[in-house]
C-alpha cells in the first residue's frame, strides 16, 4: 500500500495550505448569513463579509483563482480523507495500521 502512504503524506502536507482559505470562506459565509437572519443587519452593513467570502478583495483577476483553489483543495481533502477512512474500515478491528506498527517496533 505504497500509494496509500503517499496519499497520507500529500494530505498531511497540503492540509495547512487548504485550511486557512477554507476557514475564511466558511467563517465569512456563515457570519454573513447569521448576521442577516438572526442579528437583523442589512445587506449593506455586512457586505464586507461577502467581499471576504467571495474573494473580491483580491481583485477581478485573482477572485476566480481563489474560488478554484478553494474548490480543488476541498475536493482533494475530502477524497484523500475518505480514501484513508475506507482503508481503515477495511482493516479488521483492533489491527494496527502499518504506521502504528512501525512506531511500536
């Protein structure tokens, strides 16, 4: 399962780069919706959250790049994370993974 070890390494290496943009997108999107619906702010009062959420602050040329990289990063993390999870489910219960076995021995 060399390919699984490689996926784990790439997943671990890319995670910090994907995390911050996704947190910014999620936080600003949820903040906008809650500020509008629950706090009663007008669209104009919380437009700055949409500017963050959509990447408008990067300008018209880089805005689509942020959206694309966010989408690809999220897909990558979901697919590789799901692959690792399925591999763990396939292992009999209580059997350590190869990485855990090497750490003990």
